């Protein structure tokens, strides 16, 4: 329902225009928003007016108006004064609050629909029926972004992202857990990977500086129909998880850029352990010293180029060859041979994946 802060802001805006003091109370006489004092004196009048059939009434020099929600009495609006002008202002204010109720209900219904859509909680027929009722286009290109924050999500973060994104009627911002914000973005004709990357960066930049550093934005692939939005959400969720393992330090991660990391992430741990045993014959890459790991990573970065790797490591070419020969004796893998290099690359990624999954168990 409407927050007291929104009600207060609405009354203050109306008072600035009309110079009429107003108050909104619930049916039990509790003040929700007001522009004047001593509203506690209205409690008995509120209860009496609530039980009467009248839609509006003048009581002790104040205009009382009922505000309904689906024929159910929701609020009582009080306007200070008994003149016709005050009556007109009060009716306009009551209508404004009534409009806010309708708008907030529609927003809540859409938010609830999007959450269930993302989580695959709707039957196919329900998706299209509810989308039609809520005036949501069913055939439109969309992509799902997930913003994950370090620690618990603050409501201010949700509102900041909502303020950035919801300029288009087809965009939605919601939250499913306490750490992330989910954005369903409708793409305009011609928009693609570049605009998606720009959107991800803009989402990060809208956050306060102290929260931006450890935030991550991941996004899935573009889907053409509303029923497929849950797939883009699952892809974005996988991109977020895989990114933490294999793209440490990156704050924007696209599902399409995960590469082999996406396959490794779906392997069962027992199969991973068996693979590592076979490759390293009971040893573990965790036993490699820092020099060896640095050499391996730099060699991969330079596409197995010995000369360029030795140059970037500031060592003689023969020193690098010596290190590669030493690694071959330890593991039986020669990184100068493409097949062996691929085997070691995958093995190191598998170990990183296993270490991450073990850390999540504690």
C-alpha cells in the first residue's frame, strides 16, 4: 500500500497549491500524514464517520471524505474548513489519493507477476493471461540483469536503480533476495550487446561510491518472448556465480562471455576430483609455488608464445624453457604442446571451481 512518506509529500504539495491544511487517517483514527497539529482530537469523529453511509460530511468545521479501495474503506481525508472551496479542494485531494492507491496496486501486481515469472512459478497460459490484464507486452526483446551487493541490499539501492531504469514502460526492477536487485530490461529496435554493456555500467554507477566497489552486475542473453524471461534470469544468475570463480575483479559479467567456465561450473564435484587425480596423478596444482603459477598464467596470456612470455616476465628465454621443462617433469604436461596446455588450463580452472564450491559449504 501507499507509504506514509508518499502520503505526506502529496498533502504538502496540495497545501502549497491550495493553502488548505489536510490530514489522512486510517479507519481507526491513526494519523498517517498531516499538515496541521492536534489531529488526535478527530479519533471519535473518524470512527463515527467510518460507520456512517455518507461519502463526505462536515464535522466541527472540518470536511471529512472517504477514500475507498475496491469498495473497501481504506482512508479518511480531513480538510480544514467548511466552505465550498475547501470542499472542492478536499474532493480533489481524495481523488488524488484514490489515484495513488490504484497506481500502487498496479505496480504491486506487476512486481508480483515479474517475480513469479522469473522464478518459473507460472503456467504458460497464466503468463499470457496475466500479461494481457496488466498491459505487459508479451512479444518484446528483453534481457535480465542482476545487481549483487556486498552485504544486505538497502532499499535506497533498489530505488536508485528503479529511478535509472524504469523510464520505459516495459522495464521492471524488483528484488527476490536480500542481496540483489533484478532488472528486466526491454530492448529497443537496434539495441544489442553494446547497449547491454552500457546499461550494466550505468547500473553500477548509480550506486553510492562506498557501495560501488564490491558490487557486481551480471546479465543473460536476449529473449524474444515473455515466457523466456526466466531463462535470461537463470543465465544472469549463472554468470554471476561463474564470474566470482573465474573472473575475479570483473564487475560486469555477460553470460555470453563465460566460455569454458560455464561448462566447468555444471560439473559434479566427484567427477572433478577424478579428473584432477588422473591429470596430476594424486598431486594438486595447489602445491605449485608462486613462481610456477605466475609462469603458467603469463604463458597462457601470451598464447603459448615463449619469446613474449619471457619478455613480460623479464627473464631470459632459456630461463623460461627451464621452468617449462621443470613443470613437465612434475606433471607430465608440456605447455608448448597445445593439447597438454589445454589439459592444464582446464585442470587449473577445475581446481579453482572446486575450491570455490568447498568455501561455500562453510
